[in-house]
C-alpha cells in the first residue's frame, strides 16, 4: 500500500496538479475536519491537506498516536470519540 507518511515513498503528486484541491477555499473561513486522523487513510489525507496549506482540524481518540510527520505540520488536533458524546464539545 502506498503510504504518504513514509518519507521514502512520498511524492508531491498532489501539489503538482492543483486541480485536485483547487475548489477548496484558502481564505481563512474554511476548515476541514478529518475524523480518524491517526488511521491509514485519515493520516494520509490530513498530511496532504496540511502540506498544501489547507486548514485542517484533526479529530483523534488519542493524541499520543499522532505520527511525527503530522506533528510537524500546522494541524489543529482535537481529542474526541463519537462513542463518547461528552468528548465532542
């Protein structure tokens, strides 16, 4: 499986073709929430958006599971769990 967080396999394919995210506003009013941001798909999507300067809020159940590659980017991490509604304030 291709893993963008693996520094050896990561490419800039996403930023080379702006058409993939050109419709996402970067005016400060747009924030994308990624749930499951520590999982395989969620972490790759979060990485791609943040690397392309798209504001991201990442919902994670455990901040201790945030990868080093994501921790170095400008991402707002929020702990919460859909099975525990009191954590989603």
